[in-house]
């Protein structure tokens, strides 16, 4: 039986810990606007000697939000991840990341190549890419939209019944999540307000932070990929990620394959959230990868 406990507000993050709380865990990083519950189905399928610490990254789940005038981007995420590692005084870590969490894992393994044993990326091959010219054109609008939403808070946000919350989440993910998976994420993604209705627990400013703030030129991404030295497992949903083309996805993997100590790639049935909707196939492949 896995032991589950909440992790206090650590470097801006809370989370869930399955397994031995005194052992160094696999570090679970969720996707954009999701939370630590994204790994609820995968965790029980891991080898029994593997514990899992799934974080609520800042602005998500039960974690605190970034301060006023601070926007969310991948550089901030990388900094948070390093703070967590330093807090626990781990020399090396292994990372399980879905979508945005996979991109954060990519960045961490590239920037700290000697500090990562294994990197598991679910439906993500690299951080988002942008041309320098496009970033120059978009930067002003991105910053303006981030600042426009500075005033937003739980107290001033919209209220919903629980069923309305489930419906909004289901429609917002456009078929990527089942209704049951929506309810799983809402365990940490909903807050009951004094009026009796609910609000999403995530920071509404996440909606105004576009991927451009977390994007890099492709040449830089490929240079980082060539610096990833650990063992790598990449799982892709057959009906999964649609914001990176099939060609670009596999191009990034080719760069990782060249430098990684070990590399595995598998396609599995399912949407972008295959690990949550139907975790058995992904769980089996992850368990095999970790058990070697």
C-alpha cells in the first residue's frame, strides 16, 4: 500500500508523496493548468521500491500563486525545480513530466546534465519554440495581457456549482480529459468558497501567459537537447499533443537520442492525457523503464 501525504508550501509548491517519505523520490511535474493529481493513476503502478513526489507547481493545485507583477514562464519553473532539489539536498534526481512538466524536465536535464538519472516525458518532446522575430513582435502584447490580469484573485473570481466546474473543465480540454479525469484533477483544482460555490484553485493569470513567454529559438532547444546525458523515456499519445507537429516532435527526439545514455520511445493509445484517462499502458512502460 502506498503512503500518500501532502507536502507543505515548499519553494512555492505543495504536492503529494506516494511511497517511503524518507527515500529520494521520482519527481512528478504536471502539465499547464493541471496539478499533482495528474499522476493519481500512474503512482500505484510504479515499482514498489519507487516513491513519487508529485508537485503542484506555483499557481496550480494547492500551491501559492506568484506575487503581484510576476508572470509564469519556463525560466521561473526551472528555478522552482532547482529550489526543490536544493531544499531536499538531493544530489541526483529522476523526473516524470507530462506536457509542460516534460518541458521543465527537458530544461532541467539540459542545464544540470550531471544531476539527473532518468527523464520520463509524457506527450512532450521539447519546450515550445518561437523564432526571434516572432517573439519581438509578440512581446509587447504578452506583457500587457499579463499586467492587465494582475488584479485577479480567488476573492474576485467567478463562482460555479461543482457540476458547472466539471463541465467547464471538460469542455476546456476539448476531449483530452474524460469527465472522471476532470473530477480527479478537481480534487486539488477546486476551492469551495464561503458562499457554497466553487472556484478553480489555479491562478487565473495562467490564462493570459501565452506559450511565447516560455518559448525558445529552435537552435537553442536543439543545443540543449544535445546536452541531455541521462536515460530518457518518451511516451506519446496516438491522439495526443497537437501544438507540436509530428515532424518537429521526432526531430527533437533525434537530438536527445544522440546524447542520452539510454533512449526509449513508445506510442500509446489515447489523448494528451493518456496517463490519467487510461494509465495502465503508460504505467507498465514506466515501471519497466524504472525497474531496469
